[in-house]
C-alpha cells in the first residue's frame, strides 16, 4: 500500500521535476550561450535588458540632482562676477568724477588767474568756508582776514561777477554780505559805461536769489538778457564789473522809472573760490584854489 502511494506521488511530481530540469537546462544553455555579434553571454544581455529601465530612471534622477547643484554653483559664480564688475564700475565712475571735478577746479582757478591779471587790481584769493544759515542775513565766510590784508568794506568778486563786500573781520577770516542781501546796494548801469544812460540802483531781494534795479528811466530800452555792470558810484565796487543779466523788466509808462530784475552773474549758491579786491574808491578832494566868485564874496 505504501509502494503504490509512493508511485502515485512520484507520478504526480514528475511534471514538476521535468519542468525544473528544463529550466535548469535552459539556464545552463543561457549561461554558456553567446551573442554572435557582441560575443557577450546571453544571460548578461537579458539581465541588462531587465535592469536598463531602472538604470535609466536612476540616471535621470541623479542627473537632475547633479544638474541642480551645477546650476547652483554657476549662479553663485555669476553673482560673484557681477559683484566684482559692479565694484570695478563704481571705481571707474569715481575716477571719472574725480577727473571731472579736477578739470572743473582747474578751469575755475584758471579763470581766477586770468581775471586777476586783466582786472588791474591787486587781489587776495580766498575760499568760502561757511555760509550764514539765518533767513535775514545772506552772507558767507572766507578763509582770509586781517592777517592777509583784508579790510572792512572791500569788494569780493569772481570772474563771473560781483559777490558782495566785507562786513565783519577777524584775524584769519572775514564775513561777506552778498549782493542778494536786502541791505546791500550797488550803483549799476544796463550796458557798458559811456555806451548807455540806463543808470540805476541795485538791492538784493533776499531768498529768491535775484537783484532788483530801480530808478532806470522809462525812456531807456531794456530787454531780457542785457548785461548789467557796476558804475563805481556806490564807492564800494570799482566801475566796469559784471553784476548779472536782466531776467525781467516791469514798465508802466515812459514817464515812470522801470523796475528790473537781475540774475547775478556770480554763482552765489555754490561759491568756492573768490577774490577780495584791494580797492578803495578815490576821494573827492577839495579844489586847490578857490573859485573867483567865492573869493570876491569873501572880500
């Protein structure tokens, strides 16, 4: 009974053994089999075929990660290079500004020297070191005082026009009342001396930075852009210096004096270098001999 049962079991398991033997034979044949073109074992080819999709996915993920970090490194490098370029650009702009500022200063000093040589007056060069911040007094301070020969009342000018006069004095500095101060006064003429009869008196208008010229006869033709110069009648400024240019003319009639507004020629809002003129108006000396009618009267 036991033998029959064993034979029956053997018969039932025979197909499985046969299948196992076939698979083993196939494996052995695959291991030994080679591809004719590549001479590689077929089992290796099949293994690569099965694994290839997984390798592709892994490669894609790894490549993306490497690409991300590579792009990040490139971005950082670009940021560093941009920073260096910006620094170099800022340095270049600074050098350009310094060069331009030096050129402007040289031109300004050259103009001062030319004015000094052509004016015929002895001058004291000075720099503006401070500006009065009060609303009622338009003034600046210069770095020259008594020690440099500056005296009260001396006029201060630039090549572009008059600036003001010395009103306060110290050993090494002086205060200058600008012509735009409302208490300043300048004798002037529209045009040039001996070429015009448009005489008048100038005073400052304060905050707006303009000058006002009054008492100019209405019969005189004044137009915007005309040059205004000093006459010397104020006993402060020598004749022939530039005051500024006409920017507005107010006329009621030919019989009424004109009111003229003038833009100062000197850069009063950005003064740096100025010159103090060693100028004193000539005195009106009494005649050496008495007039005949006066002598007769005394007799």
